[in-house]
């Protein structure tokens, strides 16, 4: 059997073949085989371009449009961590925090070691004022990568919001020690102890 290579002009044909093969296998194949076939992520230039388009729209603060791009990716590859994480970030920036958490959770279920999603879920929880819970997610990211500056910095910020200023300084300083150019960590330190 010939393997289908996904290109923009052939993607619909490939999806049709995949659906037809799945329908044929339902009557003749073991369900575990079907799940293995269906669960394979689609790897294509078109999917990558849609993710890049979503990221570009996100960076231009066009969050609703970014969600649409990520949705297109998820229709083809429901296990795309980049699209799930991107959609969560877009909802976070739209202030739709509970929806953001839903998408981060979907990504975490697929890959519980993707530190960016762990950190982003923590940020969203912090946006809801759930700082203790947020810290647990920053800690999960830090456990995987102790030098992940964003999670270190965000943990410091959450601790500061809880009034734990000395502990907040420790984590903010850890972020600064790793990346002195990280402006957010430097600003956070000034906010934690404004009189020092």
C-alpha cells in the first residue's frame, strides 16, 4: 500500500482515505489496531503552517482568529500539543480562564511533561486568584526543568501575591541568576520589595 504524503492540495484526499480505511477496519480489524491508526498524529507542512499562522495571530493580539487556526489544526490532529497549548493561551488572553484551563488540561493529558503547558496552566490559575494551586503547576514545570525561568519567575510572583515576600524573592532571584536579561523577573523583584 502506498503512503500518502500530506501537502496542501492533497490533505483532503488523505483525510478521506484515512476515514475510509478506518470504516473498512471497523468490521475486520481488532479495535486496538484501529485506535493505533487513528491516534497517529498527522505530520504535515500544512499543519505546521496553520500552527505558525495561529502563533502569528496570537502575537498580533488577534486571539479569536488564532483560536480559529488552532481549531483547524485540531480537526486534523486532535493531539497537537502546540495547538492545544496555543488555544489555551488565546483563551487566557481573552480573559476566558476556565476555557483556557480546559485546553491546557487536554494538552497535559497527552503530554504531562510539556513544561510550557504546565506553566501556562499555573499562570491562568493565578489570573483567577488561585495562587496556591498555580504554584503547584509552576512546581511541576520546575521539577522537570529546574532552569525554566518563566516558571521560576511566575512562582515568585504567585508567592508575592500570597504575601510570602521573602520566599518570593528567593524564586525571583533564581530566575535572575539563570537569565539576568529577563526583564519580567527584574520588575517582579522590584514589586515584591518596592522599598529596597
